[in-house]
C-alpha cells in the first residue's frame, strides 16, 4: 500500500504575513559623517561642503546608504540632509539612521502600503517566528490594516496557530 505525502499547508488558501519579507533586500553601506569632521568631532561647514561636492557618490550605486555619525559629535541636522540630498540627486536610496531604524521604517511603511485585495475574505496568519517581529505595535498596525478585509486572522504558524479574529457570517 502506498501513501502520498501531501503538504496541506501549501495547498491551503491560507495567506501568511511574515515581517521578514517587508525588509529591503538591497546591500547596505553605512556612510559615517565622522570622516569629514575635524578631529572626528567638529564640523567646519566650508570643509564639509567641499568634501560633499568632491566625493564620488557613484560608488554607492545599487546600495542602500545609511547615513550616520558613529561618535558623539554634535552634528547639525542640515549636514545629514545635505548628504541625503546628494545621494538622492545621484539616484541612490538612502536613510538617515541605523539599520534597526531603517528596518522599523520599512516594516511600518510596508504595512501601510499593503494591497488589501490580497486579503479580501481570506484566512490570514501573522507569522510568529520572524526575525523582525520584535515590536508589538507591528501587530496592532497589521490588525488595523487588514481585519476589516479578512475572513479570519490568526497568529503563529500554520501547524499551531492562535485564532485572533473570525468574521461572523
């Protein structure tokens, strides 16, 4: 007697939301303003602007550039904006802040931009074991965004989910 093994989860109409999939997959480069500060602490505007204007920004093509300062120097906000503007003018995606800040922004932005048609009257599970699901407010954002569209909402994994919401018929 032969038995066929079927993956019932893969064959089901369950839609899974995994916050890991909301993260930008581009290679990240950190741009550290510290290198353009006098003694790595003091921003001299004329020197800083010269460095910005003479820098080869094309080296950052095809990357996500995180603009930061790795030491305790007090940097005026316009300096970050100037770097961001130069990168933007060269078509380079950039973000002022840490990788954690960017990932947080990416997840929130992705939740806000979800196409609700993908979830209309479907059973949805919000994956519990995600590398980036460490912020509880992601869950409130996803519930707020999709609950009125879904047939049911669950949390966890397909093999052991916890029911959260079920639309009344």
